[in-house]
C-alpha cells in the first residue's frame, strides 16, 4: 500500500489532523500508537474491525457506533468476563483488600491454565505483543513504580527483572536498573510473587486517612497523585494486562487446534 497519503493527511492543518480520507482501501491496516481521538467514520465498511484501547474507560470518553455509546457496554462485558474487575475503583482499605484478592485469584487461574499448555507458551508472542513471561515482568516494574517509588518513596525500588515500557521520557526510572538478560520463567514467577506479596502486605496495614495522602506521579512529578490513585493505577495495570494475557492465550490455543 502506498502510504504517502497518510503522511500528507497527518500534515494537514499543521500536523493536527482534521483531514479527509475518501474512497481508500484500508483493509487489514494496523494503527498502533496513533492518536485517533475524534476520528469520524461514515459510510465505510467496518466488518471485522478490532479496537483495543486501554484508555477507553478513562475520563468519560465515548465511542459511538451508529450513534450508540458502547463504552458502558464494553465495561460491563469485561466485568462479566473477569469477575473482580469491577472492584478496581475500590475506595476503602477493606474494598482494596478485596480488589487485590480478586486480582491474585484471576492471575492464579491464568497461570494454572498456562501450565497445562505446550512448552514455550509462556515465551510466545502474539502480534508482536509481550509474551506472558514479559507481561509478568512488566507488572513487577509497574508495582515497583506505583507502590515502591510513588507510595513508599523507596530510593531503589526496582527489581532488575522488571520490564519497562519503551518510554524514554519517563522520570520514574533509569533503564540501567533492569537486566538485559532474559530470566528463566521460574525467576519471573519468583519476582512476581514477591511483588504481589508487597501489595498484599501494604493493603493489610493501610488505613483510610493514608489513602488521601498526596504523592507525586512517578513519571511526571509535576502532576499530583494520592496513595489511592496510585493503588488504582496498579489495579488498572493488573486487569488490563490480564486481559491481554487471556486474549493472547486464547489465540495460542486456537493455533494449536
């Protein structure tokens, strides 16, 4: 496909978008890391279109399909598929403890499932996404960022097996804190279990007044957070990456049939 017209479109209006695409064949095109907010599709065939956006439920965003806002429908369906996900906005210590129990139970079931799948499944990538082992390493890093650094204020919060985003603008960490050597799956599970325990133990002693205490966003310190908002970020990370993991394991299972 000649993609020159895409560059022209991106440059319309000084690079701010707002152009018009008409009568183009975009079948099977992938849009990754793009800003498609406010995009309007009219009179176009969208059969088989797939949209995966981890920010879909944030900030009162809407996604209209034939005039219907489908965001609440998607949210409700994900809660049905993943029991306990509805607790990710918990606001009291007891509710947060219940929310974390649900997270741990969901992941335990998924890890039990993968243990019955063919060897190498934990390191298999689907569509260029992280493997299960890499996802678990990323969650180690996320816990270290939002609990270890943001909430607890640890000077050196990062486990070397953590896997950061490909994000060079963050102020949360230096990439040199992480190993370049791929660990064994057993080592990943050990690191992950340790960080799950860290969250569990913090929530066990957390009190309501502490949840309102101010914190700094570890990626952008000029933005304020609270202990509660940091914990919400951890829960969001857990459920979104669990969804990805289940999606990819389903795909790998289909391939094996």
